[in-house]
């Protein structure tokens, strides 16, 4: 069980692992305008999903270093999704 506390609010979430690297997903409180609450994100910089994701995003500026991290939304039955992230260059 992952316990996330922010501003006095405690959220208990199932332990979940990234299907790409096996590391435990970490809770992250998404910005209010995103429509998500706490989501689970793979923050492993060596994850195969994250590595090379910079090349997977189409129609971005040449100098942009955006990529994707694997994430799951507990409020949507842990449905997988992509979260934009800055990739090292």
C-alpha cells in the first residue's frame, strides 16, 4: 500500500509496478487543471518506456526535450497513460 499525504489529505493506493522496468510507481499530485487527483508515475530514468520517448512525440519543436513517463490513474481503475516529462539531452 502506497500512502500519499499532501496538505493534510491522506490517500492510500495499491502498490503498482511499471510493466516496462518493474520499479514501483510513485504517487504524484497532478495540477488541479489536469482533472486528475493523485496518479502513480514511473520516475525511473532508466525505464525503457522513458528512454527514447523524446523521439516518439510528433510535431514538437526541434529544440524541445519532451518525452513521456509511464503512469496510471487510480481513479480510472489504474488505466495506463503517458505523462509528459523533460528528457535529458
